[in-house]
C-alpha cells in the first residue's frame, strides 16, 4: 500500500464551510475511486493532556491516505474530484499563489510493514502520526528489525487498531512536497483510546524494541538509545472512509 500524509490549513473563520466541503470530497472519492483504500481527514487533537510536537495551528487539516499503489495515488492526485474541489473551495484554505494553489505539505511513503484492524473504522480512535529519523546507512537494518516488532504489537496489543511503518518514496519523481527526508521513518497508528496509546509506550514490546534497536535512530537525548527524536501529530477524525482492502497485515 502507498501511504500519504498531507496537511492543509483553513483560512480562519472558514472552518465550518471547509469541514463540510471536505466531508463531501471524501464521500465523492469513496464512490468513484476504488483504488483509494483509506482516506481519513482530521483536525488536531487538543484535548487536555495531549501533547503534539511541534504544536500545530487549530486550523490545520491532516489527511491520512492509503492507496493500492503509487499509480493509484497519482490517479487520485490528478483526478477531477480533487481539481473540482480546489476550483470550488480553494479559497477556504491558506494559499501563497492564489486560491487555485492551496499551501500543502505532502509526505509520500512506501509501506514497509504494518497492520490495520477493522476497528480502525471507529471515528473516535486515538490517531497518531510519529516521524523518526534513521541514522545514515541503517535502512535495511531498520526494515528487518521492524518485522518482528510490528508482529509483536499486533499479537500482544489488541487495543492497537492501526500500526503501519513506512519509508520515504525515494523515486526521483516522488510527488512529496517538500521532498521527504529520505532517512525518515513514519508511523501511522491508532488506538482504542488514549489509555491504550499510553500503555503501548510503556509495554515491553515497545521498550524492548528500543533496547535492541534504538541505536539505529537519531536520539533526542545524547548518549541514549531509548529516546528517539520524533515529531508527532495527534488527530481527531471528522470525515473519511476505509475499504476492506485497507485491513492489511
């Protein structure tokens, strides 16, 4: 599966119109793009006790998308659905060069390993994106280490509903905007609730993975292998869909 994380920003004051329009866009994609398997749209989660690094603006909109393959994403990207949406509603979003060109960040990713359970359809899941950085030259080692780790998450953490780990699309014509950091490791994940997420971070599966392989990643604490440097997005879903094909792993 080809994973895409994208971020737009609503011009303040246009939030209700933008949310409604984005809901209509998701419904149109669901009905006309069978190779778009996963299309979830979110606002930041600002609930008490939630930390996001770095903190986003309240007007941010975050997309978590999954496609059959890279060509399916390119078809979506060039589709009449998206073109019509921007032509009609582009002025609702922050832009630098006019309403036909909303400012976006697009991260295009190749799925390395992961799973998505049917429970991910629940719009109230606790959705998190986390982005780590591999130390140079460690991609093959990280890919190998992730296989057993993600299997253990699936087998031992029933409250983890989504856990996909992806590497940057390294192709010369990658549609990422701006170009994705090639040593990035991106986790798209979801839990039954915040408590399940906190439990995951403290469970032996995660802690043992860091003990065994944390040295492969850039660390936030010098000399440590247990504190990977990361940026995060914590999200609340307000629109979107998952097809049965998305329930991978």
